[in-house]
């Protein structure tokens, strides 16, 4: 029992230490070389804004994890500086999701021994776009680059949330579920 408590404490402290404001950038276009740009990127907060501007080539995904209670102006300034540091000319918000911490439950209760609980942090994902390179591409290339970035963003989200992928298995009896997580 003491080992479980020590392990839970170690996992909790490690997670708390890793969840201060941090940023991840996943490059999805191998020809793109991240370099700081002098001008701050244009930040687009919803899909309507994205439709109103010329197409851009999506070259990566910027994920920012911060406390959910951060001031919006402070947050926008942080996102802008992180984006311009990586060479983004456009940042289009793709997703926002709640972060969770894995905790132990009472072993004497029914259900899983570990569960995910909200921890007060959230992750915002932005498409990192460039316009200068996009001038060489048509709208089809812009859509394809966004679909590649979407795949990377979904993987980041699953990894960040600790989502478990369940595979479909053939039923071995009438009382066995068809989706099994192992």
C-alpha cells in the first residue's frame, strides 16, 4: 500500500512539474525550416475568420498548455511570440481541450484502478501557416497541408490527454464487449 501511495505522489509531482506553461511545435511539412519572423502572426480564433483570408500553407501544429484561468491578453501575447519564434505567419486555432492527471482510485471499489481527472490546465492547438510559401501553391495544396497537420494535431491530443485507443475484437461469448482496451 505504501508503494502505491509513493508511486501516486511521484506521478502527481512529475505531472505538476511538467504542466507549467509549455509549448510544443510539430512540423508537418519537411521542407519548412522554422525560423523567427519579425512580424507577429495573424491569430485566427474561429473558422469564419479563416474563410475570410487567402489560403495559406499549413506547415505545423503549435500546442500551448497553460492554466485555464490565464488572462486572454496575456495568453494571446504568449501564443503570438511562440508562433513568430517558430516562423508562423498565421496561427489558426484548431482545438482546445482540458488536460488531465492520472490518479489512483480506491482499490476496494469496482472500476479501473487509475482514472484521469481534470487538473486546471488546458491545451490550445493552432495550425501554423505561412503565406509566402503558399503563393507557390493552389488551394488544393493548402487543404492537403491542413489535413496532414490535422493528423498530427489529433495524435498530440491523444498523447496529451492520455487517451487509450481501444481495438475491436471478435466476440468470444455473449457477455464480452466488442471493444477491448488492454
